[in-house]
C-alpha cells in the first residue's frame, strides 16, 4: 500500500519555489506531509500575551504584545538615527530597535496602543533584553485590506487562538500559517498508523481530525485532543521500530560465555581492597546472566558519575576471558583509552601480565591500540589480538579498522555512548565469528524514559550508589561580570587548595590561537560571512566575545592570579605522547593546575585533584557540566566546583547553572538537560538538532505514554513481526526510519 501522493507532493508546487527553498533549508520541510507535521509551538490568545519576562536569549522568538512607546534617537553626532519601540505584555517590557532607512515604516505602523506579532532574535544590549529589526504583523482587521477583505482579516486575527509556529529569521510564523492553510485540505488523506483496536481502546481521535485541530483549533479542548493523538503516533511508531529491533536481536545466535570457578575473575575479586557495592553486585549478576545465554546481550549500563561503572565492565570482561573469549573496550578519545588502559592494568596488577615473568598463572594480556601508536607497537598489538594472546584490548576507533582481526571476540564494551557513530559499534561487532555480546556505558545518567527511547533496543542496568570513600562536591556559580571580586576569590580558593597539597583543573570551551579551526572540542560552528550592516547591527545588539580559550587563560593565570604555581595545558590537538605525558605529570602531582578543554570530561581519575573552575560555564550543557564536575572529589578530601559566567542574573543560562550548582543528582540534571534540548532528535546521531522526529512528544513529560506505547508495540510485534496485517503502520515506520535512521537503529 503506497502513501497517498497528496502528502508526498513537493512543497514548491504548493507554496512556490522561494518559500519552499527556505522551508527546506531552515526547517527541514520538503513535502506537504512534512509541513502538516510542523506543529504550532504554542497558541496566543487575542486577550493574552506571551510572558516577555521569560524570553530565551539568542533564539528566534515570536511574541504578541502591545506598543507602549516609540521614539527616534540620533547618534554619531546626528548622522545616524535609530527607532526605539518599547512593547509590553503586562509581565515585562521589551525594547525593539530599528536602524537607518529601515525606521520609516515601523515608525508609521507601531503607534502606542497598537498590538502586533513580533519575530526576531532576543539579545542583551546595555544589560537590557531587546529585539533588533524584528519582523512584525499588525493584529488588526484593517492592516492589509488590499490583500484580503477586511472581514477575512478580522476573522483570521480575531480567531480565539493564534497558532505560533517554530519559525526562522527568514520565514515568520504568520507566513508559515498562511502556507499551512494551503495544505490543510490534504490532511483528509493522511494514513492512520495506529491499529484501530488501539485507537478505539484509548479513545483517540482519527489522524486527519487531529491534524486539523492542531493547526486550526477553536478551543483549548481541540488542542488537547489533537496533542494526545499525535503524541501517541510518535511514541508508538518509534517503539514499534525499537521492538522490531529487539525481536530481531533475540533471534541472533551468540556464544554463551559462562564464568568459570577459580579463574581470572575469582583471582581478581580476591585481591580487591574493598567490597563491591550492593548495586555493583546486582548489576554484575544481570550481566553474567545475559552472557550465559546463546543470544547476544544488548545491555545499557548507566549510573551516576563515579558510581564504579568501569569496575563492573571490567569484571564482565574478565568473565568472558575466563570463558575462552576476548573482550574489547571502545573509548571515544585517545586520552580516555590510555586512561582506561592505565587504570585497568593498575587494578589487575600481575593478572594483567599474561605471558610475562612475574605474571600470575591465571593472567591475561591487556593490550592498547590507538591510531597514533608507532608501527612496531601497533604490529605487536595486532598480533596479540589475532593469536588470542591478549584477552582484553582497549582502544579508540583504530580497533574498527579492517586490518584488526580477533581470535575470538566475545564482548564489546562501548564507553560514552553518544560520542560514537553507531557504524563504529557495528563494525566492531562484525569482528566476532558470531555477534559478540554488547555492553554500552554512559558517562552521565539518563532518565528512564530517555533510556527507553534512545536506547530502547537495550536492556538497562542502573548503578545509583556511590562507592564508599567518595567525598561531597560543593558547587557555586561565580557571576564574573556582576561581581568581579567573586572571580578574584575563586583564584584565591584554587591557591588555597594547592597550598593544602591538592591540585586543580581549569576548563575552557576553546583551545585558542589559530588551532581552533575545525576544533574537535566545544568550538561553536562557524556560519556564513556577514555583511557590514549585519556586523554593525550585531555589535549594537550583542556584547558578545569569543569563548575563553585554554592557551590564553593558562598564560594569564601563570602570570597573574596563579603566578608561581606549576600550570600546564591539555587539549585534543596535542600530540598523543604529549597528552599522555601531561596526564602522567598531573596524576603524579608534579603539575598543580591543569588548564584543559573538555578532553578531561570523562574517565580521568586523579583523586588528589579537589578544585575545578569552569570558565564560560554557560557554554556547556548541563550533563557535560555534571560530568566535568565528577573529576573532583574522587578522593577523601571534599571537592569544589566553581562555574564562572558573564551571563546576567535573569538569563536562562544562569538558571541552568544554578540548577547544576544546586544538586549532585545526575538523574535530576539529565532531566533538566533534556528539557532544555528537547528539540534534539532522539533517534538520529545528533545529540540535539533543529528538526526532531519527536515534534509533539516530550520525552520527560510524557513518561506514561512512552511506557504504555512500549508495551503495546512489543505486543504488536510479537504477534506480527513483519507488520503484514498493518500496512499503514509499515508506511509510517518507513517514513520515520528513513534510510540513515534505520541504519542508526540497526547498529544499535
């Protein structure tokens, strides 16, 4: 059964080539069906205004408000002039500015008392929120009578609910609304993916009706009914995709790997200087049970930063070696691969010295393989893998190359899930004679429903206890712009920690110098060249500076507030040997302060480091900050994390930092993070993106729907794995899983 052509019609035939081009480039909309699924972000009522007090900075916003005042100001000795318009919504005020020749029309239109929709980018100038050169559409019936009859104009604006669409600078919300009017009749032809029994059983309205009500509601009840229905569609189709994945995986064969008595694992456990937490024991049991079956394990191991995930993964690897197989651990960066190799060989001691003098009798060999190894070392490592001499290998993407052959790969452990393209996981799994077992570890915890959605094809194990002997971490926001003396005090605190025999990290978003071109760390993406006018306007509207950089900050600290201390730098562009040397000196306590990019985000373990100062902390995501903070407080002395920012007090960025400072609960923070980035396409590799396959479903708020949809989907797939009796669902599934996403899931 084919999808009805009406919904597949290219937009350019309906809305014209110019509008279609903007929709494709900026909103990812290509067909009539895409546009029908571009839902309003919210609805403005004629009598109600958006809360100006809550506008997000640096995002394209649409507001409905009333003009309070307008005045023309001269600058540059009278040569230039600008129009300043203040609009209000009862909760707050917002300044609009227009420059140069662009001021005449708004000056005529925007008289005090006028109501309009305004769209533009919110920025801060002179510590006040403003929109520069916003587009606007007047909310009154006589605004553009030339285009349409007054009655129509009044009608369309006086409709109780005005849909406000996710818009872009090139295409305002009201223009999108006019395009939607052109395609709405096609909604009647939308195919309904929900099995009729499910739809009726849950009292959901048919899809064509839902599309009509979401775009042109008459009442709030219309919106609610449409949202319920559309959320179910998204949750259900996605969960069916994942359920089919799990079903297919359950059919695959694998070699059962049962731990054996008196082997490597028992020898390792016997020499541990501490007992495992209850959580570690419980999760280890779940993993061992999976390894003992003849189908590949697909398990997600997640938990609090510092909850001992590496220990659990290592015990699983040892169990597989005991059973005659090999285990590979895939790390996202060289720094991390080296770090894991170092800590695992230290934890295992003589058990990691297989084939060497002094090695224990049950010992195996632990091999490191990274892209930058010398030829001889690399040859030896490859040989160890193919002969089976190495029971455990730890590496980066280099493990995936064609030349790498294993003797008998039984388990793949992937550290730090979201850094890996799934192709890489897949390539590594392809190296086993039969599919190896798979254990995925995430650095920061993820809420249950997110796990159900993002990693819905994996079973989940959660570690939520911290090992004994970990210290609490105090976190504070340092508002450098509002209170410069706070920043001075921050550097004094770092000095105090060092004087007490401890060490500190200083983290910056950028490397600095000219190295940042294509920087692999947190550098912002570069856009296209800007015109002189745009630059002038930007200078006028935003007091922005580039993010702080490691090389410059290290220089300033060494000659300023931290003079006399031993300061070194670490970033992703250094030679691997240099990175390793810097990390070794820091771990040995020779370096007192390490100024680094986010390369230290994961897995770096220096118990003597107690303080961390994160510069431009507002440039990092919530989970990333939590992850970075997990580098301190790993020993017996309490940790300190200072989040330095220039953002004004009322900004959303400050609220986000406040949330990080207020709690050490990674699950809570990952919820906040997700709410911030919920546009992120949960399915695709992108962590966050403009266009989301989940347009209506909020992974956090709609916990119940997701859990129920998962149950329904599992039942449908077990009855009819190929969906032969549900052709409409198949069509919806194909549309969701366009090729690249299908592969993404496949390689999960």
